[in-house]
C-alpha cells in the first residue's frame, strides 16, 4: 500500500502528546488515590425491623452492624401524617365558639395537634416555624395540645417534622454517621429550605440524601439549598442511577460538596447470589468511586436476620479492604489543580498528529489547510470546557486510526509488532481523553465525554474504508453486481454494529443477557479487573487474524481482490476492539489506573486468543501452500 515517508514533526507531536497526557493522568490519579474512604450504611427503619425480629433493641442492632463495618445510618424525615398513623398524635379542628384558646387567638377555627408525649411539642413548634414562618406566629401550646393557626389539616398532615429525635439520639450513642433523607414539599421557599438544612445540621446530619421524586428546593430554591449545605458543612449524597429531579443540577453546581452513593433495591438483590451481591457493592466502590454504599438485606427470611445482615456487611467490608479501598468518613473530591492553559497546550501539541490523520482521507490542499487552521484553533480553544470536550472527541477518533495508518505506512511485517503498535496508539487515544477531560466536574459526573457513539463507530468505518480503498480496486468493485451472499453478509454486519451501538454509552437501553452476566461475574472473580468482552473476544482476535492475512497477502504479487476485500472487512472488525479501548477510558468517573489495567488485560488476552485462532487458520486454510 502507501509508502509515503512519515514527517518528523508527526513523531514529535505524538511524543509530546504522550508526555503531557501521562502528566495529566498522574495528577488525576493523585486525586483519586487520596479519596478512597468508603462508608457502609443502612436505613434505620430496616435495622430496627431486623433487630426487633431478632429480639434485640435498635441500638444493639446498630452496634452489631458497626462492629462489622456498617457505620452509617440513613434516617428519613417524618411528616405529621406518620406521627398520627403511629398513634403518637391526633389531629382535630377546634372552633372559637367552643374553644377559649381559639377565640383568644382571634380565629374562627384552628388546627390542633395533640401529642402523646410532651417531648414532641418543641419539635412540632420548630417544624411549623421552619415550614410556615410568620403564618403561624400565633401558634399556642396548651399542655399536650399545639394550636396551629392558618394551616388546614390536609396541609398540616404533609408537613415535615425533621428527623425523629429518638432515632437521632440512638445513632449518636453508637457513634455512626447520620445520613438525613429529605423530600421536597410542595411550595417550599428558599427560606424554608435553608432552615431545614440548618435544622438538619443541629441534629447531627453529615450527609444530605434526597428522597422521592425531587431534591429539596428543586429549581428556584436550588441555590439556597447549596448555600446552606456549604455553610453548615453538610455534603450532598448523589444517588447513582436514581432519576431524581434536580439531582443533576445539584451535582453540576455543588461539585465541591458531592459524595456519590450507591444502593440496590430489594428486587435487584433478590436476583443475585450472596457472592454476586457482595461483588455488586464492591465494584460500585472500587470501579465507580461510590463513597457511600447503602446496604439492604439480601434475605428477608432468617432465624437471626440482623446477624445475617451484619455478615453481609462484613463480607463487603473485607472485600473492599482486599481491593484497596479504605473504610471511613466519605468526603468530596477535590480538583486536580491543572491550569486551563495546560489543556490548551495539550490540544495544540496533539493538533499536528490529529491533522495528519485528516490528510489521509482528504488530499485536496485547500481542505488540508482549512483543516490545519481549524484543528489549531480547536486546540487553542481547549482553554474552555467546550473546546476541551470537542478536542477530546477529535483525538479519541484520530489516534486509533493513526495506529492503523502507521502500520500501513511503516510496512510492518510482524503481526504482533503491528498489533502492539496499533494498540499503543489506541491507549494513547484513551489517555488523551483522560488527560484532556481532567477535573472535578468529571470526577463527580457533572460533565461527561460527549458523543460516545460517534467516537466508537466512526473510526471503525474509516479504518475499513482506508484499507478497502488501499487494498482493492474500489472503483471497479463498486460496479460489480451485489450477490445474495454479499447482501446477507452486509445485513449481518449492520445488525451486529447496530446492536453494539445500542449497547454503547453510559445509559444504553440494551442490557446483557443472563448468560453474559454470569460470564462477566466469573471474569470479575478470577481477574484483577474484567476486560470488555467485545475487545478480547471479538475485536482483538479479529485484528490478529486480519493483520496476519494482510502481511501474508502483501508478500504476494497479483493480490487477489476478493481476499483483499475480506482483509479490509476483518480490519474493520478488528478496529472494534481498538475503539473500545478508547471508550473504556472515556468513562471518566472510573479510576484511571483501573481503566488502563482493563485495557491492557484485554489487549493481552485478546492477543493470546487471536494467536491461537491465527495458528488454527494457517493450519486449516493454508496447509497446502507449505
């Protein structure tokens, strides 16, 4: 194929890009390594139920869990309706005609809450002031009765009472971290939201966890909530995978106070074996940097339910420590500290190499000059977020293609040397993304790598096109009639790519099958980190075979056009593994060293499988040529 001499500036661009990427990634790793503390937590109501069923108190249950590493307690706010339903209060309406107190308040009628315990009266007074402010200025207490003016019973029932003081006191005696869970009441004001946060702090809350469909203060009062959280030192727990209104905005605007939380619903845990349930939580902490793990029981039936739950926590605790995670107070990430000018420098240094890839597909000098100016401006624009993301996207596609182009231009005759060269440039593409998109927004998922699907699939198509045009007489091939076999093959390839496209991305709509999940779980147990299946089982082996065929046929004169077309197709399939390497490192909330390890494992295992496959093909298909 092409025998153009490679310019020295290309190698300089590649070398400088690699150096700057490694520096940036090292800074990112420094931040990640300093924030490994993970807290195991449980819901107070769950602990209370399990402890009661086992014949012990909630406090003893919390102590037993703390001994096994579960040292966080989630306490949900109560509302008046709950207090009434539990028999701790009654709600009525009294009228001025029959009640001297209502008459003295100057009202025709008034809502009256009668509590079973006088200890609840101060709590009721605080909650009404927090929620209704001046509206309840005339609130009056008469023994166990609290007269609440201007608030109708239907509204009063939905009023938050904050956290249960008895539960709070119990958790404090044990010494656990208090995670307060709060909803977003209808019509909450910025003043109310602020006072609710301050009230939470006075009760000892360390982490604020949203409850229900919306975060407290959703939309107009979000800034007030963030300000109050920062003033009180309470961190915001962002639940992973939960679709809660306002959570995205809270994470985007409160990056400095965000702690990420993972949990699993009972229906999800019921489908997992105990070992897999433990692995689920451990992987959330180790691979996705979830620093709060909210545990739920994996079994509802047990002679000693609290003890069984404690053993579940113990197993997670032990495995977390084995995997290098620390157990302790969760804290937000800090920024990597790289100046904006660094990203502009990285973009400008990588621009020549990226431009070179463009010249491979566009020979027109005018287009090349326009491209040079464009990529230089984009590199300089990397000083801002949008520029960084667009430059990262461009580099994620260019560097894997560059590996294939260099293999062709350098006329490498060794299959494994070619495989190593191409893989190195794909890793560089991933490092470029990780190095360019390096900062607090990406650690907490306030920002993500853009257009993931384009980054994965465009290079596959371009690699196939490059080799098809280089190996075959493509103009003549386009005139050939399409046979049923070629049509069926084309449809099969399109279907496979469409399925792969559907499963690519952070929130793909197509999940793995049961068999595939079992296979993944097996790999998780026997390997340091599970490599991606499409890399080591499809892409990398196909690349080894394709390179073997390419080297074999390039040695022959009068190359068979049909065989050349098949080689181009296999090279395109081989590119699937290479773009997947880049995609692995585009998941910026995953520890960067773990992503690098995943890519390297996939490269090595895929190479071994590919070598075995290539040897088998040589013995079966080319035995007569020896």
